[in-house]
């Protein structure tokens, strides 16, 4: 079969870069295949995608050498407008490619520019919106969409252009877990139905295991590994080497392999495979028990610092986003707000610091009604980090960004300087104090946004999708920072779609659906409520699903930590003789 994507000795260096951003890249992809490009932040993945449709060097200048051929075309000889008929690109930030006032207009934007007949455009728009689960949103204003809905719209707009090659840069980073599964199922269907060639840049791993024909790993601008998804995710040492997040099933399987219980080829990469291995090894054996978790009396007896009472919120189009929400959060809690895109999570969170005000009901923060207290006074008690850090960064240096909020609430100059030093050291941003925030990577900008709030020293910190777009190393760094704040007494409220960090970090989970709370309780209990989660469009993380299998075999309680679960499995096998 012929190669439809062919990169030969590709080199590229941005004008502002001191070294190559891509170095001697050689990649070939056959027509109709599904290839995934992985690697840590700064590896060159996005740069590679921009080379594939001519944006580099036609929009982004720099030094380029080597050859890029897409669908038989040398990209250096064709304009982006021509290439876009054959190569569709979904950018990492969906907001940068949404132009229409309504969902329907935006999806039609590409085909209209190709001068396609109206009836054909309408057919394409209808089909594209159906595939990304946005049917019924045709007349919705694009500014009223959630982050995940905007991501779906960006994909729909590209699908409507019917390219031969589809390149997607982290296309599901803002989607709920089941939404991610649906998008990958849609891409796989398109590949089979239309022989579409797909290249995905991805940090997440679970959804690609069964879909990818080929995985390419980049690091420091070089191709360092190429093979199948199963080969990559069966090797935990390799994943750790390149900063790629392993699967819970793979972590347990790797431990079993290293201890001689299974072969490397048997390492499970999904829950069903893990179930088969565990049933075979543990059937008839006594399951090792973990000590019961002590009750968190400190948190349950702590004072209420945030209270939501019969909260209703309607947007300007009279759409009810929140419907009678009641909620108390106590000092020192670590709470995760989860739910599908559009469930009302961010809308609820924006009521906590007065960014949005109730249509009905009220919100109390530290005894203050948000409707009568200004945001400036509320911000002393509750800090809010936006889903997109670029929405709250506007100063010319990192130091000035931290300084801004403190000056606004009247903190004395000498104390401002002390706090800046303290926060820069705490967040690891000291070396960037004089750097322009927008010259930093996404993960570092996320840290700047968090640091600017920490400098105000709020008692409550609300973080909206703090790990979106970060690689595994960045996620671990961010969550270590947030966890340290929590241990130091800060109340944490985290809005997220990442069920792995919910399982690992949150003590309490609140599930939202259609603007209402449908489940609220300890993390282990909530993540074990599979039916309710499924109705709320949430897929439990692998670790809790495997824990459930072990509970059916005798484990006394749910386990949400991979290391603990691995210890249970290995402990249950002590004295086991391998055949």
C-alpha cells in the first residue's frame, strides 16, 4: 500500500529558537492508517503537525529542510488554501479556529470557502455535527459553548471539509471520558468508511490502544521510537523514559511480569485483559487486605466555608444552566467537580467567587453573600484559576503578573515583594520572573496563573481543568503543587475530566448532570457507582474498575491508588509457584 504521509529528513527551527525544533524526522504512514504521535511537552509534536499542512513555513517562518509530502503533494509547492482541501488540521486550542456566530455557521465555514453547492454544505454540516454529538446545537451561539463543546465543534468543522488526511492536535483534552471514547470511535469509523488517514497528537493513552496502527514518539525534536501501541504501553520503563502516562492495567501487569508471574506479551492493557489475568492467577487464593482508611473527622467537623443554597442560573437565552443546586464545602476539603461537557461544572464554580451571580438562590463564602460582596473582597478568600490560563494572564513579565492582584487588594509593597519570592520559589518559576508569560509553554503558563492566585493567599482555591493539555510530567508537577497547598490547609475545589487525578487526589467527588448534583460522597464510593457515572457520561478510571474485580474476589474495600492495588495483587500471590 502506498504512503500518503511521507516525511523525509525533516528539519525545522523557529526564528526565536537557538536549536532545531525538529531534527531529521523520517515518518511514513500508509493510506487509511491511524497514527498517533506522542512525547513530552516541547518534544515537537505540534510543530510536526504544522509542517504537514504548510502552516510551517508559510505562516510560521524559520529554517526548514527536508521533504514533506501529503497525499502526493510536496507541501512546499502548494498554498495552505489548496492543501486544506486534502489535509485537515484540528488545532490544540479550539477557540483559535472557531469563526462562526452559531454552531451551524462555523461548521459550514470551510465548505463555503471551497465554493461547494449549498445543498451539499447542509448535508456535510448535518453529518459532521451528528458524528461529534452536536446535533440540536445548530443555532447555539458559539460563545455559549463549554470548552469540550468547542472542541467537538472544531472537529466537526474540519470533518465537513472531507479531507483525505485528518490531523488532530490533542482533540479530546477538554472532553468528558465517554466523550473521548466517542470521538475516537468516530475517527475509527471514518477511517473504515472513507479510508481516511488519521494522525493524532495525544498525551492520553487509554483511548488509542485499540485504535492506533502506529505510534511515533518524539523527544527534544527527534523521533526516538516507533512501533505499535501495545509494544509501547507494555513497557513501563520506556513510558517513564519519555514521560508518557502508563495505564493502570499496564502498571499492575508490569509488576506481575517483573516478578515472573506472566510473560511480557501477557501484560494487560485494558480492564477485560486484566480481569482474565487476575482470575487466572488469583482464583481460589486469599486476597490480601489493606488496612481500613481512618475517618476524616478533621474535615467533617471543620466549619463550612462555602455554602450554595437552591442555586438557579439562567443565561441570556433563558437556558437554565443550574437547577436548584445545594452544597456545603468545609474548610480543608479536597473536592472534585465532575460531569459531562455542559453539565454545569464551570458555571457552578464561577458562582463561588462572584464571576457569575445567581438568577435565584444564593452563595455564601466565609459568611459573605456573593451578591452583595464585590469580586475584589471575595478574591481575598477564594481564588479562581481559569480553564484556559491565557484568559487571565495579561502582564509583560511573570513577576508583574503576580504583583497585579496583590496591588489591587491593597497589600503593602514590602509584603508584595516577600510574597513574590515565596510563590516563585514554591512554584518553581523563579528562573522565569522576568520572562514574558506568553513566551512560556502551556504547562508553565498554567503555573503562572496558579501562582498569581496563590500570591493573594486565598483560603479556598478553585482550579478549572488544571491539567488540560499537560503531559504526564506536567500533570504530576501540577497535582503535587495543588496537593501541597491542600496539606498546608487550603480548601481545594477542582473541576476536571481526568478521572485518574480525581482517584489519586480528591477526597470527595461531586457529580453533576444537567445542571444538578446527582451524586456526592467520598471518592472511592462515588467512583464505584458505575451506573450513576454512566448516566452522567463518566467512565470510571481503570484503577477503580480493576479494584471492583478484586472486590468481587474478596477485597474488602475499593482502592483508588495504583501502587496500593499492585501491592494487593502481589501480596495475594506470595508463595505462588509459577508453572
